[in-house]
C-alpha cells in the first residue's frame, strides 16, 4: 500500500519511531500527543545493540549517537559489590557501539526533530475522543472539537492506552508487579565504561549517559503499590539503598534533590490476542508493556514502528498488514516481557532468582536476530 493517511496516537518513543518509518515509506502522518508541553522526565534510558541497528534503519543514527554515550559491555556485581562478570555485548552496526545511554529528553529531541523534518505533523495537547470506522477508513474526533479522516490509526499511547480501551476493550490490562523503579542522575564516575548491574533484592544499575553524566536505577519491592509525595523522595530513595553494595551506598549520599528523583511503579502486560481491530493497530507498551530489567521496553516499541511500516508497504490491505506485523513481533516481545518479569519476581521472592549474567547474554542473542 502507498500514500496512506496515517494518524499516530502518542508522541513518545514508539509513536515517533513509527512516524519516521512511515514518512520514509511515503505515507502522510499526523501525530497527536495529549501533553501540551510534550514533557519527558529528565533521567536516562539504556538502548542496546538492536536499537542502534534500528536507529540506523530509521536514518537517524548519527544524530542519535551524537546525543548519547556508547559502551560495549555489561558488568555484573553481587550484592556485596564484588564484580563477577564483564560481558562483551555484540555490535550490530559495524564501527558503532553495541549499547548507549541517552537522556530521555535528548532521545525525544532526536526522534521528534527527525519526524518533523520528514514532514510529519505533530499536534500537542490533543487526544482522540472517538474513532469511527468503516470499510474505507477511520474518522477521528479530537478533544479540541476538530475531526480528521485517515486510512489507518496507530495507537502508540502507552501502557494505559486509551486507543486499546476503545478498540480492544476485552484485551489484557496492566498489572502491578510488586516492584517499582527509582532513577537519579549523577556526575559520571571515573572509569565507568559499561553498564554496571548490581544483583540483590534491590537491583541497581549505573548507566553512562554522556561524558559527564550517568544515571542510577534501583528496583525495589513495594508491597501494596504505595505512592510517595515529591517532598521527601530523595530521602526515601537513600533509605531504599541502605542494604546495597558499599559503592552504591556511598553514591546514594549525593541523592539530595527531591525533584531529581523519578519514581515509577512497575507494571507489565502482554496482549495475547489480536493487536488490531479493523483499521486501528497498536504498538509498544499499548500491547506489550515490560518491566525494565532487560532494558528493552523502548527497543521493542522502536522495532514495532519499523516492522509496521514495512508490512504496510508489502500488504494489500491494512488488516493483512497488521496480521503480518503482529506475526513478526509477537514471540520476540513476549520473550522480553516474560524474561524481564522473571527477573523482577526473582528479586522480590515471587519466583526463583535469575542469573543476570545468563539472562543478559540470552537477551542479546535474541535481540541480535533480524526483526
């Protein structure tokens, strides 16, 4: 199919990646984003070798790497701080790093800027209040009172997807895992040339983001799914790190700014049935929300956008293209969701402990395969 009018609901990582891929395929794209300020919290994100490859396929690799910090290994530490493994990670784009750390705001700037440069229209502060389908297209009615007519609609609006609720109301819903993640930025530690992963009931990682900056993530058991006020978050995060390795406890003393702490309960979900209804299709967290233990949530959404664009070009109807897209994506995304959740459950005693060294190597072997 060629020259489609496409509405993408959601201006996050998956939606923008889909917009770039669809524009490069020659389709007309409108992206709507509910947040009028298009804000992103200011900590970082890990992007692994398959994402570096995907950014190359999207045609934005140079801008992406300019905004990121590359590295080529993962180091594994046991709870007392002893390093037990350094795992080289596979490079999928010759001459480029196999992993990067990047600030989420920098990543959005790269993807959003590229989508706009390619001609995608991006409308902020707008939601789709209704999607009315017929055999020839979809009429979208927007929250600002306007409406538009599209050949297909792509729901990339996250784990709490309004699009999913509208078109697949019987689909699975996100479930709290019993664990949450805390994140905070620091000056980059001297000699930090890899992702450092600390095992334990509180899992901790240190990720280089730039020449001067790194961020810490910490996953903690949170029975009852508590919500913490912003005031006092820094002290809370320091408390959560009291039983960790000496190097982490020392670093935790610098967690002093409440506003700098990003806290998020971890929820997971896998839609096992169809990922589309008629001319509306879903991608990313809207159909396969994963915990961050393997660092692949964003990577799966980015790959979704590429595959969806390819199948729309190859297919003769939207429905057949959507079925082919899901067929290519389902097993890979299911593996990431389930393997990540196994690590989560092992950390909080809901399942057997998982060897992070083995899990990391297995994950890289899986995502190194073509999409």
